[in-house]
């Protein structure tokens, strides 16, 4: 009886795993938070709000993890601290850059994290991306550039642009660090550490940036709690899902964040230009293309087996 698992009957697409579906879901949540952040920035400075938001997130995860926190290991403390520093550099330096450069330039430079992830993996770990993921990376990067608009591509390496560029490397480092430690640490404990470290560093940044401490408002409190809950869910999901999803694959999924942000903005009444819609389409295509599998040559043993069965 011949085997049914032949190349002719196998699917050209590999199905999305449960972990990948979770990453798609949290990317949707991530994209939806930008509108809330814009409203929060009307009552608070960026560094103080990042500190408040991540402090709320750390408290939320701690409530569900307080019993296991007593078993915190040195590796989890180290991993959470490294990831927390990367998150803070990503958020903080991007915010610093936005004080002197337009948002279109910031979006263009930030889009570099998409090719930076596989490039850093190759340089540091010697892990070369496959053909289809590489094509997906190029499509996603092109789509993100289109979303940023033509005005974002003019660069003269001002201090604001350099700060944003460093923040982009930090974002790529965060994704790689999460994947590096994912299988060695407890998800909840390491998430608490990274959220707490991010919060403390953000509050410390209030001093050198000379940011004013905002007055109490219900909008500030509600935004911090709501976005804190979103950040808690996002970071726990990233730490859990990247145990089985490669950094390159995860990056392609995260690249969809501005697409979801654009959808939420459109629902709120904002209009996207045609080139931005095309860019969004390329990002979606990038995720699909990266799932395509190149047909490998059958092994010699398989060829002999098929010939004997024929």
C-alpha cells in the first residue's frame, strides 16, 4: 500500500500555529493602542506616562503570579532586565527623536527593525533566514516605508534621527532577546521583571528630560490602567509565543501593527492615502509569502522507496 504523504498531496502552505495566531491577536491590540496613547499625551509627558503604564502592567501580571515570584531565578532576573532595558531604549529613544523629527521620518526609521532582526541574528548567531522569509522581510519593509510616506525617506542623520535609529536596533534586540530566553524562563516571572525594569527606567528618564509631573486626572488614570492591561497581555503573549515562533517570523507578524493602527484610525474617522493602503497590502502579503514552502529535493531513500512501490 502506497503512502498518502507524497509531495503531490502535501499542502503548499503550512497552517498558522496557535502561537502565531496569538501574536496576530496581540499585534491587533498593539495597533489599537496608538489612538489611546495620543489622547493620554494630552494630559501627561511621554516618559512619565510610559513609566505609569508599565508600572500598571507589572502590577497586573504580579497579581496573577505573586505565588510563583518567590521562585524567581537569577537567569529570569537577568533576562527580564535585559529585555526591559531594550524595551525602554526602544520607547524612550523613539520619544526623544520625535521631539526634533516629524512622525513620518520616525516611522520610516523605525521600519528598519524588520530587516534588522534577521540581520542581527545572522551576525550574532550565524542563523541565516530562508528564501521565503527573506522575500517576506523585503515586502514588509517596503510596505512600512509606503506607510511612512515619501517625506519620511529624507534623512540627514540629525541627533533626532540617530536616536530613533538606535531605538530601532533596541526594538530588534528585544525581539531576539525574548526568543533567546523564551524556553529557559518562566513566562510570568520574566514578564514581571521586564515590565518593572521598563517602568523604573522610564521614571528615571523624567529627570534628564526635565518633564513636568502631570496633575491627577481620570483620563490619565484610566489610560494608564487600560494601556497597562494591554501591555501586560502583549508582553506575556510575546514571551510565551516566541518559545516556538522564530524571531524573523514574529517580526513579520509584528510588522502588521501599523496596519491595525490604520484600521482603528479609519474607524475613528481618519483617512489613509492610497500609497499607505498599498503598503498595508504588502505587509499582509509578506506574512502570507513567508508561509510558502520551497519544494525540497526528495532524499535518495524516498526516491528508491517510490521506485520500489511503483
